[in-house]
C-alpha cells in the first residue's frame, strides 16, 4: 500500500468568564485559584495545528495573563519521548494532551496522580474520567466525511460506504494513529458499535489490505485538514473538529454521522516538572466549564464538562456531536480500559498493517 506523507475562529467571546472562573475557583488545592505564578514556566504539548491554536487562545493566554506564569508550546505529543524524559530525570514538557489509553498506561509512573497535587475534576462528566491522572478536556468524534463535489446528490449514507470503492471511487483519508484509527476502520468494515471491543486486529489488517492504494494515511491532523482543503479525496474517516476547520476554509465537505466513533482526550501532568504548582494550577483552570466552553468556541470538539455553554458560530453546529445525536444511528464509544491493557499490542499491530 502506498502511504502519502504530504505535509498537511470564532472569536473568543467568553475570555472574561474564563478569567472570572479561574479567579473564583477553590483555593484549597495548593493555590490553584489563579494566584501569583510569576517566574514559573510551563510547556503545554498537544498534537499541533488547530487544536494547539485553540488551546493557546482559550487556555494558555488567559492563564498567563491571570497568573503571571510563562507558557510555551510544543508538538506533537509523544508518549515514548515523555518516557525517555522522565527516566532521564529531565522533563522539558509539563502538561501533555494524550489519548486516555496512552495516558492511563503511564499513570503514577510518568504522570502525576490528581489527588497527589490537588487537581479536581468535579465538573467533568464521570463517564470521561477513566484513570487517576488525566483531566478530560475534549470529546472528539471520528465520522465519515465526504467530498460534496464528487458525489453531488448521491453522497455516502453510512460508514460502510467507505469500503465501496466501486460505487464511490476515489482516495480515502485517515489519520495515521492506532487509537481511533482501528475503531473507525472496523466500523467501516461492518462491525456494530456495541460489538467493537475487544478490537479485532486481524480484521482491521484485512480492511487496510482491501483498501490498498485507495487509502492515504496522514502523518498529522494538520495534514488531514490540508488534504481536505486541497479537495483531492473522496472520503475521510476524519476527526470532525478538523473537518469543520477545513469547511470554514472552503473545503467541499459533508458528514455522515452513521456509526460515528467518540473518544476523549485528557491532559496529563508529566512527573518531575520544575513547575508543579503551575502544572496543577493550569489543570484546575482548564477543568472548569467556562474554560472548556472557550475551547469549543475555537474548534468544535465537545467539552467534557456538562455545565459548559459554548457560544459557537452556526457553522459549527453540523460538526458537534451534541447537535447531531438523532443522526448517529448508534455511536461507538472508546473503551479506555481496553486501551490501557492492550495499547502496546494495538500500536504494534497498527504499525505492521500500515507499513507495507
């Protein structure tokens, strides 16, 4: 299979609310109420592109203004790099955005437990709290995105149309990452949402082989957005926040919600940080409903805090899961416990099936 390696918003209207929430949050967690953190420096890491821009606007800039802490960013997140940093006793990353399976594997060894340094997730939906370390921040849906110019009035109607290269010819896109990639491929192959786990790695490998040269794996999510904007594709098993940004930039994209897949990312405090007070303060800040609403206003991933009331532009509505529940016809949910127990095996299988 040939795998291409092409190098792939709304105004922040609630900053004042977010700052107020940070100033008013409980001071009982080691001073995480937005106190003076002048002289502290914290490096925030995620997968880059639009989500990093959104995090900067919604979280890092207001946090720095409110506390005096210095913030810096890096990308992409890399569990192997974190492990090497911690083992060497010299971590240069402080707060890292990860899938919850990878995060859970390092909970207590690579990442601080919330209870050990006063981080609260009381406002987060308990469904998303899957380990003792992570602060859930973003509900991310993967669904079938299609090129509206290629299919006109006869677009794909279900996720299994991703596999029908005769009726719907053209290139298929996916992000080259096992978590989310395996699930969406299996759903496209016909696995029912409630039968997804344990993941059938052999079936996933056969699905990749069936698609062959029709499948392009994008190295980054920023690349995925660029591929959509370029328009040289038929379908994508896409992260919908990225598709929404592409749509805003003029990409010819539509979405089919049938059997979409939902996972959630979390932030983890890397062990051995030189700024543990700032680590905890930033995580407590981001775990508030106003802060999560501010993030969703910049990129349409759902908040993990039910009390969040994001003021999103109308163009985001078609991409947000909470606005499209009636169209899902069965949503598949990530199983963080399965991933915590099987991540090494699953990532190795993904590498093997996609490296041909």
